[in-house]
C-alpha cells in the first residue's frame, strides 16, 4: 500500500479520494458493507473502521 493518505483525517481522505458522496450515500442507506469497503479504499484499518461504523449506527455483524 502506498500510504498516500498518511496524516489525513477521515474526512480529508474521503474528500481527496472523491469518495465522500459515495460514503455519505452508504451511511444514508445504512449499508455497513459498502461503508466499510469505502473506508478500506482510503487506507483505514478494521480497528479504525469499526468505531466509525458504530458511531453512525451501522450494523457491525458483517465484520470482516
């Protein structure tokens, strides 16, 4: 992995990658799998992703 997002916040990563709207859509539709996929694309780990999904009230039962 290139670590191009190192030092960026989650929002900065999503904005820079062009995935902000896609992520917001996944949240709106309560699609935890899609939200997780998007967050993985911006180089977040499971340890970072799970609290974000939980904070947004998304089901973590489909954890990978």
